[in-house]
């Protein structure tokens, strides 16, 4: 048994992809891989940072209703209270996260293509160290695939993983980050050398070829630079049909890949809608004359009719809606009652505490949220009743909705019916 294994070993790789001659593209080589790897090094780092920021923006440590990942343990070590300035903060961080994630897809695919012969390297395991490295590559490629696929499904198919997307995408991200850090540490010196030596191919089988250069290359149909140009064009094309949804307004028309369509209608309420009133089961009777706003806190409670809400001091704020899916709107002109003024109704004036916001919507992870004291105290944080000069449309949250500067769209609860100031009793 042992003898035959040893003999098979000495005979070299079986015919097929384990043999270097099997791979014939004249393009593969350390320079091409290093260029693509360098782009990913920067791009994926930005994806990690903006992704972790997006997670922090949900303020999961503030309250259980904000936290989709109660089992995160120390993975939330870096969490901080999300600021309200600049008011476009989440619009930028999440727009970059989603747009960059989509734009990097051709680069990621090209990078994987460029190193595919190594998947079949012979012998599959040479030493314990090399086995560990191959295992880390499994986590790297698996982690990358998982993060890109779950992210793109989420932005394109509109939450195919109800609730659990955050859990999957967050835990997947940490696996990916770990494997990515190991990979960069191991490969950076080689990549730097390859970039310095330029696009000329080293001899196949040499140390510098790193198992990537074909010993039997087919005649080239495109240069290595040309291939990179194609990848770049692919990314550029994706950028051109994606970025418009993050810029919003007129540019939305260019967002051919935007899952919500290009045209959100016209008029004061003519900007992107996340979920319509009908789609979450808001009934006309819920938001008719019988609607009340309950304000609770400090052991007190008061119920307001729509008319009484309108009779309170009305304030203005220019703020965008910025969704986790990457789309956002330019600043809209909101008008409504300050959260601090509503807190004052139950005797909680200027040091307004955190507030639990509850929607008429029954169930669903967006029907309630806790806003931090910092958010509640911001003079631009409103329970809005009007937008761009008109009464809120039903789909934008009539009779009243939250709007908070800098926060993710999901914190701007629509169809609000109850505000509870202070820690839960
Ligand atoms: N009650 C309720 N509020 C909600 C939502 C929801 O589904 N239900 N969606 C949230 C999300 S994810 C976003 S991005 C914004 C979108 O607001 P808009 O539809 O007015 O643009 O509303 C937020 N408020
Ligand atoms: Mo959203």
C-alpha cells in the first residue's frame, strides 16, 4: 500500500488540471495576480471599514430591538454611539460600501481566475504549514464568495434573508477579515516583488513564477495590460449603472441595476420608498382620524391627536434618507416636531433621554427602534409630518415619521404611533 502511494507520488501529478501544462493562458503570472491583488487589498479594506461602520450605525448595543446579532460577543468591541453630524454620514459610508462591493466583482473574479491552477497544485499537501495555508485560503475564497453573494442578494433582492442577513453578513465578514489578514501577511512580499519586476513573465517553474506561469502557453489573444483594461472596463460599467442610486435625485435614472426601479415618481413625495404602506399592512383606518400619538416617559403619558401634533411648534430640517441597501436620496426638506419638544410633553426637557419609537406596523424588524439620547437631542431630529412642502404621503409614513441626521434609513421609522422616552421600565 505504502509502496504504491510512494510510486504514485513520484510519478507526478495525474493528468488533468494538476499538471502545469494543463493551464495554457499566457496571461497568468505573478504580475497580473499582484496587480489584481493590490486593487483588492485597498478595495476590500475599505469594504471592511465601511461595513463595520454600517454595523455600528445600527447602535446594536443601545437596545435589544436595535440588535440583530445578540450573540456577537466581543465582535462588537469597537461599537460606538453613532454621531448625527455630518448629516450625510451614512449616505456616504453605505453608498461607498455597496457601490464598491459591486464594482469589485470583476476584479475578484479575475483574481480568482488568475490563481486557479494553484487550486489543483500537486501534491495537494506537502507539509503541515502548507496544509494550514491551504485551509486559510479555503476560508479566504469561501469568505469572499459568501460576503459578496449575501451582500449583492440583499441589495438586489431586497432582504431575501429576513432579519438574518445582518447575522450572516457580519459573522461572514469576520471570517473573511481573519483569512484576508493571514493571506496579505503571507503574500505581500511576493506581490511587491512581482509589481517591481513588471509584466514580463518569469520562467515557468521558477520560484518567481509562483506556479502561475504556463509552461506551454497558448498564443496570446490579448496582452496582460489589455486584460486588466477589460476588468477595469467591467468595473467601470458596473459603477456607471450602480452609483446613481447612491447619489439619488436625477442620477437615479442611470441606476439600471437599482432594485427599486429608476423612477420614484414626481412631486414633493417623489423620492425613493423603501416599503409601501400597503406592503407592510398599514390599514387606512390605522392612519385615519382615530390615529393617536402616545408619548410616554418619566412615569407620565399623553396622547396627541393629529391636530394637536400640528399645533405644536413646527421645525425644519434638510436631511436625506440613506438605506443599508446603498440607495439614498439627496437632502429632503422635512417639517415636523422636534423630539426634544415631544419629550417636554412628559416633563423631560433639554436632557432628553433615549427614545423607543414604535410604528403602527405590526411586527417586522423595522417596526420599532431605539434612538440614542444624542440623536434625540439633536435639533434636526424630528417627528416629521411634512416633506418638501406637502403632507407626508402614506408610503413615506403618514401621519408622522422619524427623521434623524446621519442615521441609517431603518432608524427613520414610518407610521409612528408611540414614543417612550427613557430606559425601559
Ligand atoms: N414602520 C416602518 N418604518 C420604516 C421602514 C419599514 O419598513 N417600516 N423601513 C425603513 C427603511 S429600511 C428605510 S430605508 C426608510 C425608507 O424611508 P422612505 O420609504 O420614506 O424613503 O424607512 C424606514 N422606516
Ligand atoms: Mo433601509
